[in-house]
C-alpha cells in the first residue's frame, strides 16, 4: 500500500535533481527529475486505481490519470490534467524519453533544458498534490 512516504520519496528525488542542477550535473538532474515524476504519478494512480501499474511511460501514466479522473467524476481535475498534457507535449515527450529509453543519452544536458524539465515536474507535482487533497489521500485510499 502506498503511504505518505511515497510522496516524500518522490519529493526527495526531485530535491536531489535540484541539487544536481546547482552542481552543474545536468544529465543526472534530468534523470532524477524524470524518475521523481514517474514515482509520484505511479503513487497517485496506485491510490486511485487500487492496484500497481506496470507502465513506465510518463505520457501514458498522465493519460491514464486523466481518464481515471474522468471516470471518477472528478471533471475539474481531469480538465486540469488534460490542459497540462496539451500545454506541455514537447517537454513531456522529452522527459518521457529519459524513462522509456534505458540507454538514451540525455541530450538535454545543458542547464536550460534541465531547468525546463525541473520546472515542468514541479508544476505536475502541484497538480498531483491537488488531486491527493481533493480525493482525501490522508491515510487510506479513496474516501468512502
């Protein structure tokens, strides 16, 4: 069962990505940003669906989140998620490549690219926190 620790782990990995960015280790920053994003997305989906997903693709996880929110009648959150996906397609594709291609040589290793992806992840984390708050993730799964 997912716990508050899972979100804490994702936030810790994202903090590490920020630290690596400050140290000029852009490749490692991008890899940690992608991993933190995937970790948090999977956590929220596990809580919403009640089961673990094997999917690794950030884009697919976001699409699944959007559809799940719609199915649960959480239309405002579904709309917010959809707008995030549509407004950030290129950045999400770039972040996704880090996860889906295990031998991918990170070409976003410049400071600007790493900063863009970190900013994207922070925006998504805010959306995911809103989803958790809206559905009452405090200890168990969905509220009864």
